[in-house]
C-alpha cells in the first residue's frame, strides 16, 4: 500500500523538485516509510539539508542528524529547508520538536547558532 506525502523544498533544495526558489510536490512512498526514505528518494544530501519539519514539528536541524526515521502517514506535509535558508536563531525556542530530535539534543546539548 502506498501513501502520498506533500513536500515543500526551499532555497537551493528546490532544484530537487524542479523549482528555482520553492518547489511543491507530492511523493508516493510505501506505507511504513519514514523521513530517511523520503530524503533518499528525493536525493537530498545530508550536508545540504537544513531544517526539516513534518506537519509543522521540527524533526531535523542543520549540523545535527538525529538518525531517527520518523514514520510518515498519508497526507503528511514535510517542509525541508536548505542550509542557506534558516530562520532566526531566537525563534527556535518553544517550537514543537520530534521525540528523535529531543533525544538527540538531550544527548548532545542544545542547538547552536552555527556548527563546524
């Protein structure tokens, strides 16, 4: 059985969806697929992926990979920003975040303004 995911790609990542600045596309995945399969199908390299949201919940941030593969459901919306399209640091606090990101931040410390 297949599920359909709506994806928005921002900044330089829009090229993976045929856009110039923003791309919107619907992707079909096998039921039980997660964000790792979505990123693999889109062909987005880890070093180009910035913030990743699933249904407005922050799941990945630049410089930190959770390794979590949050499962996607039919009708989910995923927004993926390139590393050159970041939202201001001061707005990061208070956002709903996934369990995978929460666990990673607990193990590795808080988010930073930049990463090396």
